[in-house]
C-alpha cells in the first residue's frame, strides 16, 4: 500500500513538524512494515510555474509540426515579459493554462532546462507533460489545466503536488484494514494520540433501502452484505480531476476514466473494493451465487475462463457477469458511452476469494483486499461515497433508491482476563491502559470487574482479531514493543548434543582434516543425471520424488544420491582452475517408500493428533537418510620441491569412507563390487556390523570412464558415498584395551598367492591362524613379476606378537607364525615364499 | 676378580706403581687432547675411561694390596681418573662448541621452503556458523531438535495455523511434491524449520527448550540475496509462565554470543500465523552502531546505513499451534523464533553474495577453515 502523506493528513491531525520519516518510524514500531519512504519529485527543482499560452506560431519545414509559443508567466521570470517556448505537443490552443519549466529548472532524470536554440528559435523553457514531471503516466501531450486553476506565474509545486512523500507499506496478511488510507490514518492517529476523522463517516442515505437495482444473494455465507447504488446522466466524457489523477498515480493506480477512477479512489481511501457496471449492459436482476459446473466468463483481461463451483459469481439474466471480488466480465465493462452506472460494494467471504484468485491466477487490488478481510459494515458508505463523487465530478444524478442486502458479519465478544496482555508480554499494564488501548483499536470493551475479565468486541474492520492473544498483541504494540524488558530464559539442564549430532560434527572435522572441502549443493536432479551416472533402467536410485513446481524443468527430482551435486561442483572448481580437488558433502537423500500411502493426510488442528493419526502422516513421509559423499580428482598430494605429487586413486575414495567410519569408531570391511557409477574393476562395497549383522553402507572407488566423460570430469576421478545413519547404528561403546608392557616380537612373512584372491581374505586368514598372541598384521609389500610367476603375486606381511603376561619365547613366536601361514595356505592357497 | 684367600705381593702389582699410573694418565690426556671430533672423543672415552680402560683395570687391583697401601694407591688412581674425566668433559665442551659453530651452520636449511604436501580441507561456513548459533542456545540448556526436509503439509502449514485458504499459506513460495500418480501428495519441501516445533512438542516431555537448525526451501531464483535452498535456526520454548520478555532475553543472549556485547536489539510488531503476538527482531549494526544513519559521508555497507540489521522473526507461540500439538494452553505458553543462518553468516563474516555460499568454490569455503 502506497500512502501519500498529504492525503493521510486529511484524516488525522498529525503535528505539523512530523516528517514522513518520523511517521514511518512510528508506524514501523506499531507494526506496519513501511519498507521505504518514497520522496516523489525530490529530483525536481527550480522555477516551474503556471503559464498561459497567448500566441502560437506553427513552424513548418521540419519532420514534424512544431509550435513556437508565447507564454505569459506573470512575474515568475522577473522581467514580466512573456517567455517564448518551442513545443512539439499539439493538444492545446491559445489561451490554455499550462505548466512551464523556466530556465534553471531541473526535471526528473537530471534534465536541466535552459534557454537554447532549437528549430531555428531560442526556446526559453519547456511546456511540460504529466510524464515529464512524474505526475502520472500520460504521453498524449502536455498538461492543459482547467480554466481558473491558477494565475500565470503561480508556483506549480504546491498546486500540482510535484513533491510528495509516499510511504510504501508491505501489508501483512492480518492487517487487511491497512490497505486503505482510512486504516493507516487510524493507526497514525493511535500512535500520535491525534484526532482521527473517519472518511467512511459519510451521510449515507436519507431513506431506507429499496428501489435500487434489483438483486439477490443466494447464500449469506458467500456474501454477508451486498449494496448497489446507481446514478443516471453521467457524462462519460468528464475528465478525472488532476488531484484525483495525481493521488491515484501516487498510490500506483493508472487513471482510466472518471467512472473507473472513482471506484479505485474510494477503494484506496476506504479499503472497500467497488465495481462499476454500465447499467445499459446489465440484463435483468442481479444474483450473487456460486458458479455452476462448466459456466464460462470472459474477464476484463480478455481471457475466457471456465468457472469453478467454488467461485462466487455475480450474474444477471445473461449468465455470469463478474467473478465476485476478483475480476469483472468484459461484456458489462463500463465504457466511453456509459451514462447510467451501477456501483457495487459487497462483502464476500475471504476464503472463497482467496481460492478463486489462486485458481484463476488473478491477483487484483480487489482480491488482495477481500482475502485479507474487508470491513463488513462499510459497503453502504463506500457505495454512497462513490456515487456522490460521480455526481460531483461527472454531472450525474444519484438515484435515491438503493439495494442493501445482508447485515455484514456479527462479532462475538471475546472474553479476556484484564492482565492477559501483561502476562504475554512480561510487563504489568494497568487495567485502564489495557481498556483504553483496545478502544483505540476500535473494540467495544465491557469491563466486568466482578469476573475480573474484559468482554472485548472487535470492530467490523478487524476480522483478524479472533483470539485473546490477538487482543494482547494490540495492547502490547500500542504500549510499545520497545518497552518489553529482556529476561534471560531459565531452561532446565539440557543433555547437550545427541550422539548423532556430535558424530556429524566429528565426521565433518575429520574429512576437513583429511583435506576435503565441504560443499552444500542443491538437492535437485534430472533424469539426465541418472543416465549420466550409467544407472540401469531398473536401478532403485531412479525412483525419485518429483516436484510439482521445480525451478528448473530439467531438474524436477529430489536427489537419491549425493554424487551428481558433488560432481557438478567438482567440475565447476576444475573449470575455475582448481584441478586438484577433494570435496565432501553431508546431507539427506530422499527415498520414496514403495508402499507409502498416496497422500499424507491433513489432520485436524483443534486438538493434538492421536497416535494412529500421527502414524498415518509419518507413513507418507519418505525415508530421508543422511549420507556422506566425497569426490577427488587430480593430485591427492601435490608435487613440490620435495619431489613428485601423488594422483588421487580409487584407494583414496575408500580411505575417505573409512575416515567416516573412524570418526564413528566403526570398522569398515571392504569387498569388491560392481555398481554404477563406479569402474566395474575398481569399485568397493563397504560394510559395517550392526549388532552382529553385516550391513552394506555404501560404495567407493574410481568412477566409470563413461561417467567421467558425461560429466566432463578429470580422468580417473574417484568418489565414495556412505550412509551415515547406518554407520551411526554400528557404533559400539569403546572398551579400554589391556596394554602389555612385555616386549614385542616381529615376524615378517612373504606369501605367494593367486593374484585374484583379495588381500583382505589373506589377512583374515592370517589373523585367524595366528591366534590371540597376534597384536597386529600389516601388509608392507606387494610384488608381482617373473619370480613369483604369471597370475600370482607375493604379499609381504609384518606380524607383531605380544603376550599380556610374559616375554614370548622364540618357539611360541614361531608356532604362532607358522599357524598363521598355515591358515593362509589352507584358506587362500598361499605358500610361503622360499 | 680378587679373592680374599689369594695373596699378592703389592710390589708385583706394577699397574699401581706411581710411574705407571702417571703414564696411563698422560696417555689418556694426550689421546683426549688429540681427539678431533665428538666421534673421536667417544672412542677415546671408551679406551681411557671405560670399564676396560687401563685406569679402570688398575683400580680393580687396589683391593689386592695390603690394607696399609690401599689408601695411597686409591688416592693415586682416583686422582688420575678424575683428571682424565675432567679433561674429557672439557674436551667434550670444546668439541660441542666447535660443532655448534660450524656443523650446525653447515646443516642450515631454508625454513621458508613451502611444505604444503598435505591438502587442506575446510567445513562449509554455513555448517559451522549454524553450529555456533545452536551452541549458544545449547549453552543455555536448550537441546537440538530435528525433522525431515520433505515434510507433510500438516506439519509445515496446518499445525502451524496456516489455514488452507489463508494468504499466508501462499506467501511462502512452496515446492510441492507430486504423489506417485502425479497428484497431490500432501508433502512439501519444508518452507521453514517451524514444523520442527510441532515435532518437538509431540515427541518431547514438557517443558520444551529446543533449537532446530536446518535446510529450508522456497521457490526463489538464486540471486545475490536469495537462494531456493537456505538455512534457518528455529527456537522454541514451551513452559509455564513464559513471556515475550524471556524471548527478548534469549535473543539478546544470542546477539551477545554471536556478535559481541553491548549491542541493542529491537522488536517490531509483525505477523506470522504460528505466533501471536509476532515480531521482527533487529539488532543494532555491529559495524557502525548506528553512526552511519543520516551521515552520507560514512556509509555502512553492513546495514545499508539503516543502523539496524534484521535477524529474523519471532513471537509468542499461537495457542492454536499448541492446541494442534496437544499442549494444554491453560497451563503452558511459549515463544518461538526463526533466525536466518545465511544472513548471520553474511553479516558476521562479510559475505557479499549468496552465490558464494551455494556454488561450492573451494576458495570461498577454505577461507573459513574448520570452525568459525
Ligand atoms: Zn552499519
């Protein structure tokens, strides 16, 4: 809502020295979101005066006709002589009053006026159009002022309102009343303690309703009040007065015709949306009703719309003529020949208007007000104000008869303990202050001291006030939010972070410590990503949730894997010159349940949900496990003066996954696997043990060359993705080991084995064979070559033995070592290298 | 070793003869003086002062002497050994000195050589700043609550008093999720962390003191100040006798913990369906502390010379919300707030553009390290 301050001052006696900025600050403190104070015309300076064109010389021989005008500007130019001004407009004649910018003036956009030679003449200024002065949008020519508007030479600033401070207020959904000068003025009056003159206080009618345009309302539940007033003999040629055009322009409304301008003006003034019909185009009585199936209406924007049985319609014998409160029909639009006008002022039910506005994607000034709630007692006053303006400005005759159906919305009193606002705020408000504040809002307050409670009936323009907390807010905001003290909250002893929350932090720190940089990528994917990842047609990861309204039509899906986001971020970094990248991300993936219900139910809100109700909602919510993913490309360790670097390889990806496991204190086991998007020969499946059951938690390794190509990744990019929730589930309480101080005995063994046997199996066998004296096993060399034979390799292990209670004897050590080798031989076919 | 039942003629123990002791001593001192390096000296020490050195061996013979001669011989040998030991110590000092002044200089390296062999990682500043924000409240006794990102509309809207046809419901530009058959699923990407309020109230015993950091989603195109994916920190307290004053106290504690002490805060009335009364909360600009307001010569980029920085929204939990979560509104009341994590990071660390926070450029994230 744009609020010109001079207009506001008509209804509230603000102190003269209050600036627009002061007013804005006060209104903000009271709860109106004044976003900006627009100083309209602040960029206009210098002499701009009223002039009278006393002679016009038509200049010819140019591309367009040009006029050389003699303009009387009174004493404004000091000399008193007429100014000679070249002008390209033609919408004026000798004797017209115009607006003249004299040399020295500056117009919007830094346009400086000076005497200059043009079209062979010296032009001593400019005759201005409304657009050139930022008055309103009109490019049809210069402004011709009505005779008697002012004397030549008079200063134009005040006369035309060239400068005006306008408050731009973002009206929150609860404050529909603030979408009017009336509502903002009432607030201003309350915060300044100033007198308020209600512009809705218009003498409405000298007689009871009746004799107006025939109308009926099918159901008061859709329209609580319906008023029609009519005028005859309206002059369709009558121009909108300058002051009205100016005010509409300042509030952001384009001037169309006097009849339409009047409806908009009254809407801005009072907040009541109005509709004007050409009476000659209406066919028989009006009925307000819900739409019937398949009814259609072509609206003012030339769109033919199929109506919904939930739309409130205004109809006549021809069928629908308006979508009530949203937009009028084209056929009954007021036109340049309309002389008899019907003005409608109604109170339509907010939820119907809100739904209709959304359904038809039509947000109008009218629908915005209706869906936020319009004063249900305002209709007759607003319609009367409009027809009077039509009479006054357009020469019309107001019909004494009028139609007035319904009683508006009755308000029930809300009981509230007098100290309730104080208990909400934590401030002791005296009882009489509470009552006074509520009355300022417009409430009727009955103070029942015996019951220690107030009975508060909110005014008709505040449909948002329904609960005692709403009333508390009114008291608190007028008493000043700034006066609420700060008292530290007194929470009971908390338990700190959960294990899972701490684990996430540890994982993040571990990976960052290992050289990975965290990214937070968007969770949006497209089918194309699954193709690029080389996922098979039946791969479960293709089953992703889809957004109804994605930002990007190519990415309507929610991620089922973290990898695409990581890979795209990797490519971006490589593109920016960072070829050696290690990235990680921790976040949710969204996995639709195969047997989830079709729709999450909407539960009632007038009580807490029953367990089975809650379960029915939870069952519809997809599984959203937390994953950790990492990608690496280029060098894992850079080359330097110390020597060559080391390229990131498949093992770095597995190590990153193990790092996550270590952060959780969980041992991961690795097995070869084949799974997209990884290289089929360089892909590891990662397992943990949850309560003795082995559980797959993710994969790691080098990416498939096709994936590398599809995403434009550096060659041999590696990646891992593991499920953190599963790793967390595998956590066990760490037990303190027994530390033996007896000497260690180290035995190295080299085993020759078929190259296809995974080393993990060999190690497992060695451990099993060596028995309890084994402290650790470490593979320190792998050798392939002629000496061990084709298809075989030699694995060199270092075995460390130690006993908890004694120094081991040589023969004990040898026995344990031999048993380890024997087990390896038995299980994997390994033979001791000679 | 000597045994008591063996007797030796003391004169036959030539190694204890004064001349012989002097000779052994002189030989040792000469060798010490001739040792050119610490390594040489080590060998000399072994040869002339070790267990098997001539003087040590001679010392063992003392026991074989007649008691009357023992003291004399002991003094003689002991004196010689002491002299050798002192000479060794002195020579050791000289040689060490020499090593320090020569060898260590020769071994000098350029310590300014880079050693960036281990790649450096970092956590995303949005992660760490959200942790820090949450920790301020954890320090006050709050716990950290959580909820899903794909959320039921009932949790995201209805239970929070966003009525089906209320304009507030359309104010938050919501991503809707399709059902399996392409219809309405009743699921959305949560538009705020507020559904966690309902989850906390349904899942915890009262009183509840929680914060909920997390990802939120709205259909805003990415630009300098908007992102379709962003982060909030929700706060919720439901207890007996809770007032707006406690909310102010909590916000003040947050501002002090995050931005430093002495900064004023300001509540402005506002509207949220799930709080009533509602407020927007601002803090005094911690850069200019208001000095830039109306002073075009000292513009402040942090607050756009407004003097105040918007932190988020808050208010008294609407009793309708408590009712929907099954809380007895006769006994309990509460407050809630929602703070922007991106905004906090932008203000506290001078981030200028939302793009930097979402693009994943390693230069941006690396600048913030492990903690913030
Ligand atoms: Zn500042």
